[in-house]
């Protein structure tokens, strides 16, 4: 499940790297956020697999919606929300 999450998150983020970078949400920033989210998801998988699966489904929905707009800011906002949720 974790490898699927990593592939989906990475694929969605990489699909947006080809677009022009926005001042606050550059490709590098998105990569850092994706790495942070991946680390948090891996830690959650070890402690609470059920919650990790729930968050993973939410992540897939929000990242797909954000990526479909082609808006890097929306992707960064979705990543921020997921990171904050995992920090709780």
C-alpha cells in the first residue's frame, strides 16, 4: 500500500513539474512536501495501518483533483492539508 501511495503521489507531483514554476510553489517545494508526506505516511503505516489507508484514499482524491486543474498552488495546498492531518 505504501509503495502505491508513493507512486501515485510522485506521479501526480511530477506531472506538474513540467509546468512553469509559481513563486511560492516551485517544483522543489512540491518535491519537499511530497517527501515529507511520504515519510509521514510510512510512519503511520507502521503504527496505524487503518488510518494510513483512510488518509491514502483521501490523498488520492485530493491530489487527483488538484493535479487535474494543472494548478501547482492547488497541489501544494493539498499536500499541506494532508501533512497537517498526519501531524495531528
